[in-house]
């Protein structure tokens, strides 16, 4: 897959891989799918980007990613041929400006709860133009054009069409206003934050998938987005969850996150190691243990070679 990806944009107008993948999802040809970054680091972003399929999201809301790391990771992701998305910490004008100026193909804004707030987000993200006379974005994006394979002038003239705006619906109040939010011109996508949504409704966040009230609220968000002709996304941490959301009608899903991948794999392997050590007691030093080690070393080498093949290390 990685060697098939050439550019983060799909044509000379600056149309992004993200937008192209969402159009594909809208045709029922598979979800727009990507990965989620909580850790900082250019090398990490460069490694994960080819595994993202369509996009990689840089989480500056809950992740350990500051402004300088955001710039580095956007560059790493876009030069790997997928769309960089930035989730900002709050709906502050200056946060949107920084995320867009570093070259994000889309921004995700948390806790959007009203039509008025959504309209303010759109104003902050749009350059003033005949189409968007209310736009407030300043024309000083020095780094963004490169992420779209464009000159500064080309970017300035096309960014309003190419950059996507996603707002998170993740509170009881937001669900109550979701039809009005979805109708706001310039909002491209609604994204459900299931943990915060469950919390705002008085439930334990991590139980959201089994709570009928939360699922009913999610269904309302999905319907509102579809009725308004907008894309709708949902957070997912596994292939099973991502596929289930796509089959429910969601266009945009992640398939994991860096911190969960690392902790789940390490805890699983540590648990497996303890079981294997207990099962092998009494075999150390009698030759059987050495034979088992040889086999494990072969298996490990094969696994490393396979992983390297996927991400370009071999």
C-alpha cells in the first residue's frame, strides 16, 4: 500500500486525499480511514503515515503535541502522501489559524455546541472572498502551500474549497442543537466524541457502546449529518469497531491510535511471556530451553522482516 501513495493531493486543484476518500465513502466504496497520533515526533508521524490509508490525525487536544511538533508532524504526514488532520484543543481563532497555517488538510474542533459557535468556526477558517465575505483568516500561511503541492498564490485562491472543517458533537447540548449545527454552510463534517457524550449524559465514558441513550444520541447525529448532506465520523480503536460504524452509515473512522497500539501490544506480549516462562519451568539448562529460544528467535526475525516490509525498512 505505501508504495502506491504518491501525493497528499489527487489533482492539480489541490483536492486532498481526505476529501477524495470521503467522496468514495459517500458512494459506499469503503470508509475514509486513518490513524490517530497522541505522541509527538517527526519520525513517528513519518512511520505511521503510510499505515493511515487516507489520513493521519494529530491530536493536540489530548495528545502530548505542542505547536512545533504539530508543524513537524504535518510535514511528515503530507510528504508521505496522506492527508494531515489537526484536532485543536478548543474553538479559539488563533488555534485554528496555527493548525491551518502549518498545512492541515482539515481541522477538527472539539465541543461545538451551537449554530453560532459553528458559524464562528467557519469564519475563522475561511479567507475573505466573494463567496465568504465574512471570512477572518489572515493571508500569511507560509508553510501550508507545500502540503497541497501548490504555490502561495494557488493555495490562497483554493484553500477555502480544499480545507475541510470538522466539528465534534460530544455533549448533550450539542446533540440538542445538532440539526442547526449540521445546517451551517461551511461545516463539512460532524464527528462524534462518544466518551465525552456519554459523560455529559451522566454515564461512565468508557461504557458508551452499551448505553442505549448514548447510541440513540449518536444515531440522531448521524441522521442530522446525512440529512444536511454532510459527512459524519466516529471514533474507533479497532478494525471491528471501525467496520461496524462504517456499516451504520458513518463515512470517517480511525482504526486505532498510537498510544493504544503500543500499550495493548506490550501488555499482551508481557502477559504471554509470563505464561511461557511459567510453562517452561524445569526446562532451563537441559537443552530444551535452548531449542525453544532458537525457534522464538526465528519467529521474531520473521516478524521484524514482515513489519519492515510494510513500512519501508527492508
